[in-house]
C-alpha cells in the first residue's frame, strides 16, 4: 500500500493538516505487514534536532497503541510530564505536545497521522479536524484518489475551521520566534553547564586579583587595574544572568515549597546586585517597606529570589541617570502583594501588550527573557504579575502570590 501515489497524497494531506492546525512537526505512518510495527512514510521534525533514523520501525505502544486499538484521536498536551515519555527513544525530537489521528479502512486502523509541538497545545476542535484529515488519507490509501477528494472537501473544511485559519496566520507570524525558542530550550542546559564553569573561574580570579591590588602602591596604574577588574566582574554577572534566564525559561518547573521570610530574601537580592551609589549623577536610592502583618510565605525560595532579582535589575536599567527604587510588601485577604517601583523612563504604550512575550525587549542590551521568566516563575507559584507605567515618570510591577 506504500505506493508513490499514496506517499504524494499523504504528504499533501499531512502538510494541509499541519498548517491548518498550527503544528510544527509530525509524520505519517502505516501499520507493518506483521501488524507489530509503525512504518514511517515520512517525518517532519520542524527543524528540531533528531538523531533517530525515520526508516526504523516504531513498535505499536504508548499513545500509538491507543490509536490503533480504539480507532480514535488521542491528544497529550503535556507530553514532557506524561507517562508516555518513557517510550521515547534517545535522540528523538523533543515533544511538548502530540496528537495522533487514525487511518481507518473497513473498521480497522491501518496507519496514523502524528502531529506535534503546536504552540499553546491542541484543542478539541483540532482533534475533530485531524480526524477529518485522517478520513481523507484513508480514502487516498484505499483508492489512490486523495487529491481529488481533498479538492471536494476543501470548501467544507475551510468553512468548518474559519477560526482556526486566524490562529494559523498568527502562528505563522510567530514561527521564526517559535523555532528560536525550541532551539533555546533544547540547548539551554548544555550552554548553562559549559558557560558557568569558566564563569566561576573568571569570578574567582577577579576576586583574587582584587586582593592582590591591595599590595600595590596607590597611583594611576592601580586605579586602572581596579577599574578593569570591576568591568570584568560586572560583565561576568551579566553573562550569568543571561544563562539563568535561558535556563529558567526553558526548564520544566517543579517548585519545592517551604516557609520563608520575605525580608531575608529581599536583603540577599539587594546585597547581590551592583546598585549605583558612588556617582551622584547615577545614584539610585533604595527603600523598602514590609507591612507589620506580612506573613511567612510558602514558596520556592529560589523562584522568589529570581523574580526579585529580575524586577530590581529591570528597575535599575530603567534609571540610567539615577532615581528612586521603592519595594513594598503588603498582605490582604490571604494574598500578598510585592511591588517594585522605579522612577525611570516608563514603558512605551506600543509594547505594553507584549511585554511578557519571550524575545521582546525595548533595551539595546538584553535578550528579552527577563520579564518572561518573571511571569513563568510567578505562575509556577500560583501567582500572577502585572504592571502600571507612566512614560517619563516610572513603572511599578506587582507580584501577587497566595498565602
């Protein structure tokens, strides 16, 4: 049944289905002659790394077994955390979500259409559409006239999925960013490990070199060396922040909750950052207020610390000519509110709607992950983040967390 005509037809159906549903990867496969394997006709990895040979048979197990046994569409929108992940061979494309639709002939499943990595996950309507495309592929498989059937059904499918077309257009516009994010997710762990080791060495050497400077006589040479070491230290901190943001954005989040005191974490954050003080023209005045009834928080302390670090860093970068940084923490009706407010430049109106979008930045220096990380970590703690801004007067970010 794997003739050239069906392969061409199956590819056309698959491409139409993948495009209409907004998936970025997938394949079409047929049941092997001994009915024990899933023979892949072709595989589209969406340009993600894949070292598994597509021509190798896939055992009928996991989610595919559900499709073959029950002749229905199956969807898993959190694949990385599901029990099905254990069936994945090493080197397979990294999957965030998957959908499988059956190819049925005479009440018997003879193949599957597989789709994966749709931004936002697959919906019930997607499952219905995939079933319709599966039926087209089944017809093509049985009589070799898939293209003719596709044209007959095209108007019906288009009408049936008008709202999906809008979604596909949006996803198409975001395709390049999605591909970049997928690559970032696949490599962030490796990059973090490879960069952090030399970073630790650089930081240690800078610390030792500053100690040696104390033994040098005062003068221009000593001042120049001190200035150079300060710059190296600052850049090492900046690179470390980039690595942390990449890892926090791409890694699965499994917070480890414990009771912590907010003031202790806040003080640790403020002491770890280089807050301008020496130059009056760039000095930032820092104040914080914690309400007397503020409770202990049950959070992952590392998450809260990263949230505060990114918020304070953003505030400092918004005040290149100095200003005032105010941090307030209050408690109301089983919720805490942590507010970080600056007197900086404010956020332009045209970018406010996509401020928490990855790769979105208004700065000349930065990758656009800081606020996306804040949002992701806050939501992992069952909280939410919002902001208020006045151009030319400053911005206030509000983190709301349950107690």
